[in-house]
């Protein structure tokens, strides 16, 4: 399901390719949606329910706004700003960190899919599938077709509603401080993003 991630980060003139870290479309369109229902009737077995759906339409229109300048500083991400990227899967922003980890980071609102249901329905296709504790009160999972965590890449998907998820993807410098264990940092970034959406929904 996650076959490619090409993130063009114009702010730092960086092109990042992360193998195994890009969602596959599962119907629908890449237009903003404010779907905020929480019906569980069609969830695949084992898919966690989003009890308190978030309206993220405001942030889908400006995906780079999910991380504030203050949050970037708290997360030790050094960047001149995010870059909105055209993506058929949904609203997408990428950042390049020029600090020690040289983190390549992106977020996609997966408006082309069906929330975490799209991921759980295909969980047997992943080399890495790890349900996580809730992130800022919302269900989350690591799901990667190619398990490249030991190479410094990680992807965390968070359910905002039962019909909408966000993917937070990070690629670290393999020789940097998070290169051998990237997921805790990506989870921290996802926590900051969901906190921002909660505050603005």
C-alpha cells in the first residue's frame, strides 16, 4: 500500500525519496473534506473507533499550518517553512530540517481513502504493522509496506474520523540522533500536529 514518497521540499531545495512510505489511493478524491461522523458499522475487524471525530477542513486548506513555529522549535526542527505539494491522495505538506538529524518530514490528509479502515483492511500486506497507543487521544498505527525503520524512516497514521486519517512520514539521517529509531520522533511530531488540529477544529 505504501510504495513511494517523493517529497519536494522547495524551502530547502531538497528532494526526499522514502521507500515504503506512501499511501495508496482507495477511491474518492483529493479534495478537502469535513467528514466528522463516527459510525462503526462498516469498520473492518480490529479497526479502532474514533470516538470524538475532528473537523480538519481548515487545515486541509492549509496543510502546512498543522505545525506552528513554536512547535517546530519544541521539536528541534530547523526549517524555513513547509511546502505544499500536489498529491492526488489529499492535502500534503513537506518540511526539510537542516538541523543535526536532517529530517525529511511530510503529512498527508488522506481524503482519498477511508480512514484507518483503509489501512486495517490491508494489514496483511505490510512488512511493518504496529498498532500504537492513542496519539493525543486518537488511534494510531505504524503501517509500512517496506520496513525501513532501521534505515531511519517511519510512517505513523492517525485516525481523525472513521473516514479520514493523516499520515505523518519522517526520514532521518541514518547517522543522526534518531537514525536507528525514528518512530518515537515521528510519533512526537504527530502528537503536535493532532494537538494543533484539536485546538482549531
